[in-house]
C-alpha cells in the first residue's frame, strides 16, 4: 500500500531529492525512476507505453518498510 499514488498526472513536483536512480526496464517502452527524498520518503515513477500511448504512475511511501514487493531496505543501504 502506498501513501500517495498518481496515475497519468499532467505535472507534479518533488522537492529535496537526496538521491535518484534511473533504469531502462524495456528499451523504447518503459523507464523506471526512484527518488529518495531528504525527509525519508521514497518515490517511484514509471513511464511506459500502453497501447501506443505514454502513461505514468508515481507512488510514494512514508517509510522504507512499505516498499513494494521485491524491494528491501538492503537495496538502499548503498545510498
């Protein structure tokens, strides 16, 4: 469960980014970004094609123990 979910927002702003991670998940179809904010929140932004249209999804968590399946605190220890 996320603390914030935005589907296809026209615009949103993130302040106080401590660290940023960008990854191409499927070239030409999907990129993923993680934002680690100074206040301890973690956000994920997915930009992907869906039936030929660009879609976006941003999700944000208050604490790292709420990260989605497959991500753990250990993943972030290098930050």
